[in-house]
């Protein structure tokens, strides 16, 4: 029960990102996805852009400023996976 209480407190203390931060996050994430491919084709770009609104929505509702700042500081998807847990 104590673990649940700590989890709830930590979640409540997490600062939520703004819509503008999440918009920039989504743009950066889509860019990193496109760059992760040797030859990004139109399907990859369409898939990434189709998911953009879902990324923004999840960012605003479930994300944290710390997560957004971490992803924004990375230069590749591999860096995101390694550094932003």
C-alpha cells in the first residue's frame, strides 16, 4: 500500500508539459523517426505524421516536462531509447 501512495504522490508532483512543448516534441520525434531510416520513404513520413496528433495528445495527458526535455535534447532515436526512460 505504501508503494501505491508514493506512486500517486510522484505522479501528482510531475509537472505537465504545455501544448506548445508537446507540439515541438512531436515535431522533433517525427524528425528523429524519419532520420532513423537510411531512406525514409513516403510511407514512413505518412505514418509518422499520422501519429503526430496521438503523440501530442499522449504528451499533454501523460507526459512530463522532464520527458519532453530529455527527448528534445537527443539527436537520434537510439539516443532517445538509451537516455530517456
